[in-house]
């Protein structure tokens, strides 16, 4: 029954490219779309896999590959993911599974309920992995967020520097300004603002590993008096800040906490203050997180629609002074990460194991192709309390001095 159901599902889904499936009973079926696309052959090596894929395609396929129960000819994972994601985009998502998706949508507030204790556990799941792992694929400054490629030939290091400079220009910094960095990571953004713009930075993170490294980096750079990194939840921060920056953290806030998040930003901003929120976003209506990403990569995480962010900003009484959309910048960033990870995959195996490497490879490639083939982007939302807190045109961002 389940093989027949999966056959019907694949017949419906494959509109681009060609997919050959060897089923657990040895039967081979070929699905070929009317449009060009990758040609891929896979084998399902577990009799339970057709049922798992039919009931939850994203989870069944992802777990099947990571566990080795779904194998791809020549290990062409990129071709397989291009075929899957390209066809889902062409079909407008998994509309054949709308009852399941609706149930997941209705349950998303519970899945994204992130009080401080749960947020700390979610952060530890991903960001407290061995620091040596991140050294294998990130730039020297450990920027674990979208880089900015004003030129396509830029190195990853150049593009991450360009990202930080672009954000700093949007913050309109002046020497001595007090800056809060929400979700400061390993300290790269905060140290840059302290060193290059003479800001007084308070950075907060829930990751013990990130906090330890950020504090040591500030000490090594002689910036302890200007870069104060704290192991704490942003909701517990007190005081007033001239500028607030948050890069790659809003994805972990959770829909139930959007109003709380922007209310806190309003509370912490001075009357003439400016905030810059940089987050992955979806160029489509609100949805749900991939169940595989939710379980294995970013528990509690969610990529917001612009409508969801905007509603929370409006309700918090903040003024949107600029909204910029980055499209393929994150796809290019992830390609750099993937290439570096693959160059160092033997070191990754030594840190963890083969299954972990398959999971990480799948995560990086699937993420890249979701940006490249789907409707995932990056939002940069600049916010203020006062109309005149920033210039009335964007010219200031692109002046040479």
C-alpha cells in the first residue's frame, strides 16, 4: 500500500528532471517531468521508508539519507536536493500534504514557545557544538550569518567584512555610542563595532561556548573596556542604548514572542536610537519550519514572513525606517561554507562521525538550495522611535566618506 502511495506522490511531484527509485522490493520506477532538470537515481533500502516518506516527505527523506537507508547513485546529494526542492517550488510546496501541514501550522506556537530556559537549551543544541567544527567552514571572524557580496568574486572573508560594514553604516555610529548586540555569537560584530567605530558594546548570548570565546577574543584584542560580552537572555537586559543590532538571532525568537521582542527593543532604545534586525525571512505567507530542521538542527527556530515581523513592529510602536531584501547572498554564503566543510570533512569525521557529516552536509546543501530555488531571503529591518533618527534617503549608505 505504501509503495503504491509513494508512487502516486512521486508521479504527481516530479515535473522537472528525472528520478529513478529502486524500491525495497527491488522494483524500479522512473519519474520524468516535462521540464529539464537533474537526473538522479536513488534506492530505498528500508521497507519502512515508503511509509515514512508518504506521511512526512521532508522528515522521511532527510532522515533516510542521514541514516543511510536512502542511498543516492554516485552520492549526488546536490542533484537529488535540486530535483526535490526545484519540484516542490514548481508545485508551490507540498500541497498534497495540506492536512498535515495545517496541523503543523496550528501547532507552531507551541513548537516555538521559547521562554528563557527553553531558549538556552535550543541554543546549546546547535551553538555549543565543538568550536573546532565551526573553524572548518566559517571565516576567520566566525560570522555564522549571511555575508554580503556587492561583487560576485569576493572571498568569504571579504563578503563578511562587507556585511559588517553595511550594517555599521545603517547604524549611523558615532564614537562613544552605547550599542547592544542581541545574539552576539562569538563576538565578531561587537568587536568590529568597538574596534573600528569606537562604540561601547554590550553583547548577549545564551551559548556558553560562544560567550567563553567572545570574552577571550575581547581580552586578546585589548577591547575589554569597550566590548562587554554577557551570558544572558536579551529579555533580562536593562538600561538604554543608542543603537541595537541583532544578526541571525530573530530566527530563534519564535512567533509567540515577536511582540515581546520588539517591545523590549523599544524599551531599550534611547529616544533618538536606531536598531537593525538582520534575519532570514520567507518571501511568502507565514508557514512552518521543516520538521527535520526543527528536530536536528534548530529546535524552536522559525523563518518569519515579513508580514509577521511588520505586525509585531507596528504593535510595538516602532517606526520602520528601512527594509532591505537580500536574495541570493545567503545562497552564495552557504556555498562557501559547504565547499570549506567538504575540504575538511575528514577533520569533521574525527570530531564526530560519518552520520554527523552526512547530516551537516545535508543541512548546508538543503539550506543553500532553499535560497537558490525557493522563496527564502534575508530581511534587514532598520527601526527607530523618531522619524528623524536616520537620513531621509539611502544615499548615506553608499557615500565613499
